[in-house]
């Protein structure tokens, strides 16, 4: 099986078997942003660990509101980002618009960077609405647009 980056097509060698190898398009743009998002997730995880160590809490949040917000920031990331990345990778691998793929990934990255800042913002503050609310709405939007674009490509 050959793996080719999106947009790169090499001449296919003559197959010596009855079944030619399928073309597999490697979603290189998504892979790059997935790596950036993975580093962000590692940072969020370290932030949770530091909060646990600083609060002497091994399990749960120990009733510590600040630690609970850290835990939920990391948990929210882990709940939404993998599925969004999967949809975008499938869109890219299916030959979807690279501009759309890159745009979705940039929005997802910015949204996930903003969200933790909103989690720590004072209740009902503009920063909470802009960062936390904006971050999750953008994440939902990216997931929905990727899903719809993928449905349109495969219909």
C-alpha cells in the first residue's frame, strides 16, 4: 500500500498482483495540526497535574474550584478535539478542499487555545463569554462544518 501526501500523485508502478494497491492519501495538513493540538493537550494535562500537586489532591478535585476548572478544561478538550480531528482528516483524505481543511484546523486550534482562559475568567465576564463561550461554539462549528462537508463529499 502506498501512502501519498495530499496533492502529490506519482506514476503508479505496474502491479504484479491481481489486485492493485489502493491509493491512500495521507492527511498531512491534519497531521500537522493534530501534532500541535497534542502538544496543547500535554500542556493542559501538565496544568492539571500541577494543580493536583499544589492542592495535595490525588483523585477528583478535592473541592478545589480552580482545580475543577483545570480538570474540565482538559476534559472538554479530550471530549471534542479527537472527533473533530477525525472528521477533518477524513475530509482531507477524501480530497476535500484544502483551504476548508486548513481553515477548520486553524479555527479549532484557536478555539482550544482560548477555552482554558475562559474557564478561569470571572463568572459572567466578557473574557468568559469570549474565550470559553467562543471556544466551545467555534469547536461545535468546526465539527458541524466538517461533518456536513464530509457528508456532501460522500453523498
